[in-house]
C-alpha cells in the first residue's frame, strides 16, 4: 500500500528519483505541471502506515520547483533579484551571522523551547527616547519601536529613529520601526504644551475650534475638526480617548461647546474624540473625513526618507486607502520595502475587514478607539475575529491599547490586565503593543517585563497542555510556485509528507501524517530553519504556529527587521547561496561556534530559493 501510494504521488509530480543516503524528489522538466485548481491531492487522502526503517540516512530532503534546478556549476553563484541585480549588497557579504545578544543568551542558557514566540512592541515617548532607555527596552524584549506621529516633532522622531538604528548596528538587534499616522478623525489639541490635564467629576470644560495666540484659558481644549461645534448637539455624550473621560454637552456658544464631566480621568494631548447621541455613535460628517490627512502625507514622506519598516494607517475605512498608499510607496525610492499596517478601530473597518486585511501587510486591533465606536461588550469578539482573519490570510496581527494601562502610574498591573494579555497570547496573536505604558509611564521597563513573562508562561502552558488548534488553515496561494511554497511550509510545521518516513530515529514514534492538529513536536524537532530572500517563506511557516522556534535566515537587514514582527520568527542576517548543503554547513558551523545549537539537534530546513525541505540532525 505504501509503495503504490508513494509511486502515485511521485508520478503526479513528474519524477521518481533514486532513494539513497540523501532522498530528493524533483521535477526534471523546466515547468512543474500542476492541476489548475490544486497543487496535488493532500497526503492525508492516502492510507500510509508506519513501517520499519531498513537503512540509515544522514537526512532527507524534498525539492519542488517551477524553474530549472541549478546545476553544480551555478550552485554557489551570487543571488540575483528579479531585475537581475545582485540581491546581496557588497557590505553584507560577510562570513558571519547577525543575531541579537538577548536571543543568543536565551538559546545558550535555556535551549530552543524557552524562546518567546509572541513579539512585543513599545511606543516610544519622553520616558523612553534616550539611547540607554531604548537599549534597556531592546534587552528586555522589544522587537518593534512604534513612533506615534500624533506627538512630537519630526526632528524628535528622526533622533529616535537614528538611535534605534545605532542600537541595531552596535548590539546586533533587529528592532524594527513602525510609524503610526495621526489620521483625520477628531482629536483634541496639545493642551497648551502641558503633558496632561485632570478632569474632575462635575467640572465644566470648554471644547472649541478657536485657535489661541496667547495662553489657553483654564479648562479649555481645542478640537481639530472645524465642524465640531456645528455637528454636536446639547445632550450628546462626548467620549475622550475611547471613554477614558466622559462629558455631557450642556451648552453651545458660537465656536465653543460647554461640557460637564461625568466620568473623571486624565486628558492627554491629541486624544481621540467621539460623540454619541441617543445611544448611537454620531458619524455622518466624521465619516466623510479623509483617512490620510495632508499632515499624514508629509509624515509618510518623512518615514520614507528615514527608512521606517512599517507605516500604520489610522482609521482605515476601506481597502482602497491601503492600495492607494501602497502604490504611492512603490513609486518612491525605498518606499516599496515599507509594510503597511491597517489599524482596525472603526465600524467601517469592521464592515470591510477581510478586504482591508487582504490589501494590507498586517493589522492592528486598536481596541481603545474601537471601543468608542462599538459597544464595549462587543470588543472581545471583534478582537478574536480580527486575529482569526489575519491568521487565515497570513498577515501579522497586533493587539494594542490599554493592555497594562494601570502601569502608567503603578509598578504592578491589575489581575484583569494580566488575564487580558494572556487571552491575546492564547489567541496566537503575532504581537502585543504598549502605548502610554512605555511612552510616558513611570515604569516602562517593568511593563515590558510583564508582557514578556506572561507571554512566555502562556506559551509554555499551551505546549505542555498539547493545545493544538483543531481548525485547519485554508490554502491562500493561487500561483503554482506559491502553492508549492505553501505546501512545503505546511509540511515543515506539521511534520507531514513523505520526508518523515526517512528520518533516522533512535526510537520508533507514531507519526500522524499531515494532521492539522499536530505540530512539529511529533518528532521532537528542535527548530525550523528557513532560508528566505523576501521573508514570504518564513511568514508561511509562522502562520502554521509550529511548536518549535523558527530560525529565519535572510541576506538583507531590512527583511530581517520586518520579520521581527511575526510570531515565532528569530531573524538572522546571513549571506547564503543557492547551494543548500553549503548554507546548512555554514549555518551549523556558525551557530555551533557560538553555542546556540549542538550536535544531535533535530532541525527542518526549508528554502524559497529552491523550494526545498530537509530533515536532519546537526552533525
């Protein structure tokens, strides 16, 4: 039964290669002929059985390609990009490997299984903008530094960007930079230069569209929207920053709106404003505002010039906005490498969720502003839906807003906040984000430590309890070559497919082929190695959420930084060729010399250059 099914599978791919000490399946022709609607019948449709191994092999490999297989004379040639230019820059053709010191220390001290899979994002502000403070955050686990363009000058943001770049260069980190646009929704002003203001219960405050040349009158707040006084009505409820402070509108006098504070709290500069009428959000005029304002376009040009890694777009209403921005970025030097993150924080974004996420390079669950536009009790379900859709469409997802809000003022979080963080990790979100906790809080390092420790504990619990997902992921690729890559990554993560049969084991283990419920721990795999030029193959493996860590090797620093946003990926910069044997030998030698792996470790290696998969023990 096994031989018949194996032969049928190989013949459907055009070739049956000779089994030897290195098993390889390949297509001899220039084009891999595939059915138009699917790559091949899933292996789970065959009735394979475990069988005793009769030979000892060093490793097994599978390679499928829609292009000619490289011959031996070209296997060590320099990689080239699609336009024919070298993909490896001269300064990046070193014989070493770039990995941050924290990851290296964790692997040495605690081994593969101790590595954190959930990524952490810190908003940078006055409390964390110095080089030493940024260094402390990076050493504490920060993977991405977020710049909120609602606050600070471009010169201030430029200094932070250059400090992060210096940190990466000097200490080997791969901290990415995310620039968050302000958006054109209704915002408060800058509070006359004050860092914050406290609104007490029963106080009357004035919200106005007037500009002040002199000092701002007491308890007066400027509003960014010129039509604010016209649209609001007496009796409306005004929510600041998603409901952190609430006011009732009691009087309108020209451009001024008098409001009575009903829920006291802290007012922060540039906080978002929404107003409700008869239990419903007032959004007629607000919905007509452009998603990307004129200031946002200037900030985007600034981000392109400074080489940020991601741009997060606020209050996305449709996929058209994302497509327009990506076209704008692609037309500018260096802009095409920037990932676009859609912030899901409005009713419109929920209505058009699938098309927005499909158009973007990732999404952010901005729960603060989202909670001001939908009933609070609907926010948890909305979060779970967004995370699920992003996972299905292979887009990284960030859970943000008020994760540890109390730690702005206190050194320990509430138990409810810890439970909230735990739930986001349990949902397998790619990243968690600190906002005010790290930007202006009194305990930014402690807040980051809480995120890191909770993430590690919940991830370990998930593995110990064998809580593998029962819902299989749907195929997302359409082109033949992409289908092959997707199948290879699924195989690497789930330890299915034919390569399992030929891995040498000391003890026989029961293997369930291509079972979506089972991850790579069927074989006790220590790590998945991914060699990728553009990061796509690594993201496909990350999507499967394997039980073991994913070592993502790329030959460009910008791709390495962008990979640092995705679940489970440990990004390395390494110069490599199209010769997988040479790449693996080089990788093993470099990592063993630094004490990060040891002989006998079982790894799976995949590559997007030759679309190959190999299973082997480290020599």
